[in-house]
């Protein structure tokens, strides 16, 4: 893998392959969750499963630093992780797949609103995931550069900052599991997006402060943790979940993965904002997410009647 690559071209080709496989895996895993818990509250389960993403993202930088110090080459971490992941994947392949729900064969989801009305909800939520998940990845990709180049942190501390971001993300998502069983999805989405915007604005108020950056990193990690899982739960709670819609959401996430980190680089290169471009883009993207989620929640409240959060484990939602 990465350990054997001898040029940036080889690394680029490898990462294209890895990205395709990760996207396929994420789409399949979340589709299987939608099938297994069709018509019920998907939030706690998606929070729990996707917390593993943050767990790995937070742990790998620490493993890399440890290998760099003790073995002299942090890249040795990657083949060991690859072998471990292959073993887990082979074990999972032996498990039976959950049965496909009847409404998964269609593309419009439940609720009785028809394809057009369904996509009036799904379309804005795709934009929310593209911007929100793209912001998540942009922060994780650029916080090290921002910490070293703008704030002046040593490389080791900057690596710890990245680990703190993903650890905050993971802890927040695990903490959201019981909350998702007790609160409606919009009750988690709206406050978390407010926290995301506030974290970005906090850094812009004092761009060179190390303490502010640490605080904003924790806030950004906790703020973004509820986005993906509760968008899915919002759809499931109103009877709008289906395999094609899960695939559309995965496409939106992938689009955000590709575009938002590159947008930060473009703004940084072509404006006078410098490294503050990261937090300007994050503030704007998450503010747009906040407006869209509020509008979709209001639309769903007017047109659909959902079950109480606790009851969503046993029943879906019906359109008024």
C-alpha cells in the first residue's frame, strides 16, 4: 500500500482505489442498516456504527506518531491496519445479509408523497450532507496545516490536534446514541450545526490563538458528529428511507469529500484570506446547512406526522 509507494503518482492512484472501496463499503453498510431497521428509528444504530469511522481517524495519527518514534517509519502502520481490516472484512462476508424490505425495491420511499414530493425533501438533505460532510473532511485534512503554518504549533502537537478532532467526533457520536433514541433528529441536527458555525467563527475572532484552536477543534468534532446519522434518521422517521435514497446520500457525501477540501485550497490560493480560508469556508458551509435543515424540518412537520422518538423503534411515520 502506502508503504510501498515511491512517488506521488502511485500514492494518488492508490488513494483513488481506496476511496472507491471505502465509498462502496460505507454505502453497503448503511444500506444494510436501513434494510435491517426499516421503518424504525435509524439514528442510534447509524450513530453507533459510524462512530467507528471517527475511532479509526482519531487513533491512526497516534499510531503513526508512535511508530515514527519507536520504529523510525510511521508508514509501517498502514500494512498492519490493512491486514487487520482484511480479516474483519472476510469474517463479515460469512454473515447472512438482512432481508430486503418490500419498499426498498422502489425508489421513492414511503410516506405516500410520490417521487417528486420525496425528492423535494431528499434534494436539500443531499446538499446538507455534501456541505456538512465535506466540511468534516476539510477540517480533518487542513487542521494540521493550519496549526503548524498559521498558529505555529510543533508537528507532534498538530498531529495530536487532529487526533483530538476525530476523538471528539467519536465521543460525540457515541454520546448521541442514547440522545437519538429520546430526541427527534432535528433536535440534534440544529444545535450541532449551530455549534459548528460557532466553532468556525470563534477561530476567526482570534486566528493565531492556540487555545482558541484547541477549543474550536473539540467543538467542530462534537458539532459534526450528529450530521450524517440524524439526516438518515430524519428520513427514516418520516417513512422516506429506501435503498436508492441511501445511495443518493452516499453520493452527496462523496461529492462533499472531493469538493470542500479542494475549495479551501482554491480560496486560500486566490484570495488574501490565507489559512483563515479554512474557517471562512466552514462557517459559510455550515450556515447553509443550518438554513436547509431548518427549512426541511419545517416542511416535514407541516406535511408529515412522525411517531415519538422512542416509538420509532417499533413504528414508522405516516403522511398527514
